[in-house]
C-alpha cells in the first residue's frame, strides 16, 4: 500500500476539528493532519508563511475546507487556490453545514472537487470523514508532481 499522506483541515469549530481528527486517526487515513483554524491560516500553510514559514512538508494530498470561517472564508481560499498554478490541482473538499444552494453552486463554479454537508449525527459524521479520507488520501491518484511545493 502507498504511504499515507498529509491532509490540511481548515475548520474553526473545535468540536468538528476533534471529530475529524478522531475519525481520520481511528482509520489511519493520514500520516499528519495540519489544522488551520481559519482561512488565513490555511493559506499560510499552503504558501509556507506565517507560523508555517519554512515548512518543507510539501502540499497536502487534500484540503478539507469549511465554508464559513473567520478572517478568510472557504470560498475565498478556494478561489485563491484555483487561481494559483502551484495549488490549482490540490483537491479541495468543502465540508460544511451549509445546505444553501448558492454556496453549493459557487463552490463548484470556483472548482471544488467535492461538497459534503456535515451530518449532525456523530456516527454519520465519523463515517463521512472516513470515506472522504479513504478516497482522497488512499485511493485517488494525484497528478504527477502535484504534491511538491
């Protein structure tokens, strides 16, 4: 089996962070999960600046991105990523509680790879995260050279 890869989780809800980390860890779906508490931190990680200055970890295999976050929201993070040739191929999964059609449409217009509405039920949430992690971190084959940065 291929080595496990890094996941970037951009989420401001502490409970959702804990549940996501527990689900990924329980199923051994990533070597490391980098947690960004807002969109600005997520961008700092992707561009190796701020508190992540100088990290040589490369790009994540997938970004799990909350839609509604402080400082920079998920749609703006997605827009910036898709406009940058170095980041445009990094898969992004919007993981959000928003069921608003405009959020869904706008996410796909900006190039999101998947849009997942967070289940309220704990077990369903864990199962959703497990399936997301399994697909993007284990099954999916990224374009050659896309995880370097």
